[in-house]
C-alpha cells in the first residue's frame, strides 16, 4: 500500500515537472498589445553616398485604413494617410531598425512586411551582408517578396500612392504575384533568395521594380547578380525566356506572327528542364528542353485553324519561345557571364569530380558553352470558332 | 440558504429537535381516544392547519373514533365519501362489545379507499399525518389506520421552460412526486421499472424516489446510489440540487457528475440506457446518474431526427463548447503575443479596432465578459416584465456605447457575443465553461498559446480522471469503448443502435481505474 502511494506521488511530481518544462521553451514571450507596435507593410534598403545603410519603412496606420475603406465618398484632403514612410541611417541594418525608434513612437513589427526593396547602389555593392540580417532576425517573414529597384531609390518607390490599394506595399506585392499569369518578372521570396545564396553553381536573380510615373510603378524584368553583386538586368521577354527554362512559368501570353497579324497564344502549362551535356569528361553544351501546352487565345490572322495550320502554329510558337530563351541565355552568358539558370548546380550534382576543379572558373566555362535549346509546343484548344472574327478580304 | 438555516436550528433551538425526537422514538399509541387526542394536540400545538375530530357513533354513541389530518393537504370530499361516510354507516348498527373486530373490519371492508396503511406507533402516525394522509383511530385500539386521501393539487404538467425542444414530448416534470412517477410509468410500462422511496432530511422529511429498470441498470450503481443517499445527513432537502451536491463523488470538480432533466422523454431514455434516476418531491428536476461528459452534447431531439443532422448538431455543439471556453483566451493570446500568425489584412483590421482602446486586451475581455455575465444574471433574477428593459440597456450599453466611447473594441464585442451564444448551446456545462473562460484568459495573458495549451492539458487530465459513480467521465473516448462510439460525436441511425451503452454495464465499473491491473494481480 505504502509502495503504491509513493508511486502515485512520484507520478504527480513527474507530471507537474513535465508540465512546467514547456514554460522554459523559447517563443513569443513578451506580451505586446497591437496598439504598441507599428505594423510595417514594406521595407527598403539602400546604400547612401557616405556608405551607410539607409533603411526605409512603410508603416500602416490601421485607423486611417478603416476610415478610407468605410468613408470613401467623403473625399477631402484632411483625411489621414493610410501609410507613412520613414527612413533612418545606420552602419548596419539592425542599427537602422533600432535607430528608427528615435523618429517613430512605437516598435517596428517586421513580420508583416510584404515586400523588401533593395536599392540599386546597394545591389551593386553586394547584398550578402544585409541578407544575413533578414535571415537571422526572428521577426522576419520568409515569404516576403524581394525586389531590386531600377532607376529609383527604395524610398521613392515606397512613397508611391495608389488608388488600387490603401497600402502601396500590398499593391506591389499583388503585381509581383501576377507573374503567375504573365511570367515577365521573377518572383523571388526571401526564402528562395536565402536558399539560392547558399546553393552552389547558381547565381542570384531577383525581380525588378521600376518607377514609370509619379505614382506608378512597374514590376517587370529581372536583376542579374554575380557573386552577390548586381551586374545587369533582363528585360520582360528575356525574363520570360529565363523562367521558361527554369520551369517557373505557370501561364503567359506569347504572340505568334501569322499571315496578316498575330495570334495570341495562352500558355496553359509549361515544363522546362536544363542540363549540361558532357563529352569526354568535359561539358560540351548547355541544353534546355521546354515543353509548352497552349490554347489559341486570340486569332487575327487569315485562314481556318485546321490541323495543318495548327501544326504550323505549333512550330512557330516553339520558335517564339525558343527565341526568348536564347535571348536570356545570350545575355547571361555573353554580357553578364552569370549562371542564373543554375547549370552549375546540375554539374555539381551529376559530375562532382569535374565540378571540384571547375567551380572556381565556372563563370568563364559557362559563358563559353554553346547552347542547345529544344522547345516542343502543343496546342490544346482553339476556342469556339475555327476562323477569325474578321472576314477574309 | 437551506444549509444556513439548518445550522441555526441546530445551534439555537436545540430543544425543539429534542422534543420532536422524543415523540418519534417508537412511542406506542395510547389506548384511549382522550390520550391520543391530547398527545396529538401536544405534538401539533400551534399548528392552525392541524385538524382533529372526535366522532361518537355506534348504536348508543359508545364507539368513539378520531379523525386527524392536516387541512388543505387532503381531499375532503374523498375523505368524507370514501372514509367517514361508510364508517359511520357501518358503525351505526354496531355494538361496542364486538370490540376489536371493528378495527379489522373497518380496515378490510368498510373504508373504500385503497391506500390504507397501519400505524403501530406514534411516530408512524405523526409521519402519516405530516405527509398528507388521514389518521383514523378507534377508541381502545393500539393501532391506527393511515388512509391516503391526499389532494393531488399542484402545478399542472406543462412544457418545461429550462429545456425546450422542437421534436419530442412537451410534458415536463412537476413538483409533485407522484405525478412525476406516473409520467415515467406512462412511458415505460414495465414492472421492472422500480421506484424505491426513502425519506431524507431531518426536518423536511422529503420523499426521494430512486428509479431504475431492473435488469438494465447496473446493480452496483443502484446500490451505490442508495448508499450515498443514505449517507446524506442534513436538515433540509428543498430541491434535487441539494441531493446532487451530496451524492456527486467529486465535490471539487467544476464539471457536473450528476445530470438533471425536466423532460419526461429524456429521462425515460436515460433509464432505458441503464441509468438511475433520483426523483425528489417538490422539485421538477430529476437527477440521473451516472452523468458523463458526452451527455452534455446529446439532446433528446437527436434521436427523433435523422442521424446526419444529429451528428452535425453534435459536432456543432462540441465546437460551441470549445469556442465558449477558448475564444476570449485565443483572442487575447493572438493580439498580445502571436502577431506573426495573424494574416496581414486581418491584422490591420484588428489593429484598427484596437486603436485608442486604453485597456489591454485582457482587461478589456474581463470587463466585457463580466458585463455580460451581470446582464445574464440580472435577466434571471429580475421580475420578467422588467427583463425587456434590461435587454435594451444591455444591447445599447454593451454593444454600442462601449465601442463608441472607446472603452471596448468592436471585435471584442463580437468575441464576447459569440462566446455568449456558444455558451448557451451546451447548458449542462454552462457554469464550468464560464469559470474556465477566465482561467484560459489569464493563462493566455501571461503565456499566450503556451498557457492555453497548458491549461487545456490540465483540464483534459482532470476530465479523464473524473468518474461519475465509478464510470469514467470521458467514456466512450477514454477509455475507448468502440461500440459506445455509435452514440457519441457521430451518431448512427437509431435502427443501427443495437446495444445499450456498454460502459454503464461494466461489472467493475467502480474499480475501473485499476480494475484490469487488480484482476491480473489477484489471479495467480
């Protein structure tokens, strides 16, 4: 009996002990009210002329957003702005984040940041340092979109006001996410960037953002990096070629020249694969195999869409896609000699022995290799009518 | 309140109890009518509702009988028609010398009423009178007849206010014990439906009836119920709620281990499952034991409708139970700790509604919940006509003004409203959830989700340990009884419910904690 009682007591003690243990776990500890934080919607980093880091944040004013959404008809200039933009300088990003507290009243809450805009100057100097902070800090959300500003400072971009969304950062993020159906900007989440930083044989490529008007931005193109430093840009079509090759296109519109006009093809599905072919233990060519499935979206040509015509169309679609891919390859090989496609990763994976020696001057080897691009296009559906709406003349 | 008064009696007016106990100690009935009359007069002194009448009858008026009863308790017309009239008729031609035969003949063939008992001593006689029966004493006897001509006056059987349902019988129990037993018997026409009566309460001598179906109910539980009832030592049983507190084995738990119901069909169902019911005279609430957790999300309607709907409703009720305990805590944890898990858009809405609120979410939640509980309590206590005014004040003050004044956020009002609605979905656990809500709130305020999960674990452990009359409270989930799952969260159609709940029949249900282990130990 005594024994059982003793057992029971140790049981209780053990349970109590085990229950107390989780209290020692780290986690979100401090009780902080939503009133006591500044909700950051977007961030920008740039290097000043003095060599310091300039951090810019776009902070949401929740109350103003509610009043703008509920009382849109009122208009008037006295309405509070839904966001404010504030900048602060510092030797490091973290210092700038804390330094910000001398100009704003509440602590910055970075988890909600939707976009991170990296300035051109900083990109040219290298982004490795600042990425480390964003990777290390526990508050940063890894699904944040990263963009490189072209022709404007991050602050200028974050200060853009738009009618489409009360919060510009959300608007910008939306345009980046649209890449799913256009494929002209490289969508780069922070987590992808961190992964790419660590991978061997692949250079960084980040989406590009530029300011096209006073209150207009455009997310198109790609910033090409080499060894963590910005070396140049890819245009929208080159970007698409790049995305076709790296299997990142979900949907896109490709125009195919026809007899008297153009046919808009809607890419429904696309599969891309890259490889490096070896000959005699040495890389011989860069191969890119892409298979696209498309629908006829708009037909401005002449003649019926009969099978023969469709086969021709398929060929010219393949031709068109191939052209874009070649454009992207050409630029990254000849102009930037930066392997953003990740051919090097392929070599590292399948020819590790060769990679060991070649890793250091892979850039040079990469830029010398001939390219072999094969595109296979299939047309799935033509829509309701076989002939164009416009009658033949 | 009853507990307090009984204590006062015990301390202050000891002699009254003393007096009374003296009479009740099997004191013989004195042989003469004068003595009986005097004794009764002494016992019922200062009782204006006590009536005695001596009647002289027989050929020469030599035979004297005494009738004693409590005014208002007996049906006088029945008394006169069925008892007094035939007795007088019979005795009018009888001589005294026929002696003791009179008593036997009165008992056996004269009195028309069927409900006749014999009082062998003073105590039985007095108890009979007090429980509404009529005492008939014949001069020279040492026994008296106790004739039941109770007037069954009381509230009519009507639809219970506390438990309403869409389908099913509208009849609810009333205060009168006999009416209640009839209501049960009407539904279960079976001699195995046993109704055992006992009296509880030193002062009130309340009739308490244990009801079960022999052969279906577990004998061990029946015995346990009787034993626990017998152990009750108190002055007053004014309501079944008092019995409930005495017999529920777990006095410190927030969760009820004794169920109660006002609905006859529900009770019949419980009896047929093998449960034991305890009826208490003067209370329309009938207790059922054992009461398990799952019963709080079962309703009689479930069995009268399609099983799909019943299943859906049960899942909904479980959800409501969770929401009503956890929601305020979750909200507080979210807005004060775990901002990272809130979606961006929702966060802006949250932050906007929190803007300018001077209190922390925790204080805000406590204030709003207390305000709501106050309203609810006031709604119960208030005279009904005033209730409407109260609800207007509540809606305006709680809902509108507090938000407009910037004391509470819009979202908090919504949260408290949802919590309140959900808490009404599961009535048996309404008190438990009400208190647990505060515990969860406090835990959430200090430790966030960690605190919530911590308290949840503690509550779950407690629930799994809890037993109602030896039956595990969380059955059929813990211990897992596969066949009983048919009528748990997911309900199978009624035609597929072939067996009664197994857990109630378990032979060693009481020792279930170590039953298997013990068996193994004793075997070799």
